[in-house]
């Protein structure tokens, strides 16, 4: 009995030791960046070729009527092709042009400094003049979170690139967005309605959607 107890105790110690080592290694992999640090590194991936232009002060000139006029100084140019805001949010918000969406998303996941391996929310949005998608991403390694937004002014044939080849979970989320907003996703493996029937006309979550039969307006 004594030998059994000693053996059991030794085994428990070894298990606890391994768990402590794993927790230590896990803590060492965490390198959470704040919003400013995330903006600096992500913005550097897409430099704006016009960023080298600086604001110019235009001298005052005189018109034919003898009135003085001066052109306004040029506004500062965004050093990145991406737009960054926080919009009263604790997370960094990134707005990307549709043609850069897939490249950005791929880098956000594959880059070791960002490593956004978890897409935990994908939502369609009707902003009125534009249709778009909002993505919430988290790094389970570094524990930082960001929001990515993309939109298109083409309400007749809104089309964006799929990200389901980057995060598999996006496959059904994109089908839901297609179902309710009519946004199509290039290279999606099975883009079809998810909740509504194939015979359903229109996209119920668009602001301009009208359905006199199924809508209840008080």
C-alpha cells in the first residue's frame, strides 16, 4: 500500500509539473498589441503610394476683379490604403477596399505578429447607399481583437471575395449574408440561400426591402 501511494503521488507530481510547464509556455506566446501597435503593423502592409506628398501652402493670388484668393492647403494624406478608426469602440476598426479584402484577411491570419486565427462574427450590413460586411477577428494566441469592414456601392450586383478559404466557419456566415442581403461572394464553394426558400424574392434585411404579404408594419 505504501508503494502504491508513493507511486500515485509521484505520478500526480509529474502531471502537475507538465501542466505548469505548458501554462508557462502559453503565457510566453502571448504578445497582445494595443490598437496603435496593430495599426502601425497592419497599415504598413498596404502603403499609400501618394503618402510621400506633403501638404502644400499655396501663396495668395489676385483675381481679375482685384480680390485676393488663396487655395487651401492640401489635406494630409493617409500613409496606408486602409482606413483606421476606433469609433468609440475598444477595438481597432479597419475599413478596406473590396479589391484588397482577401489579401488583408489572409495576412491578418498568417502573419505571426497578428495571428488572427478566430473569426467569431461575420455580419451583413445595409448602410443605405452601400452594402457591406463586418468581420470580428481575434487572435487566440496574442489575445487581441479587431473589426474589419468592407462595403460596395453596387446594390444591383454586390460582390465581395469569400474568406471561407481562410476561416472555414465563414462558409455558413456568408451564405446567411447572401440570403438576407443578396451579397455574393467570389469563390464560395456552395453559395445558396441558407434559411429562405429558393423561390423567395428579395433580401429581407435590406433597408429598401418591401413585402406586403410577409411584413407586419405597425
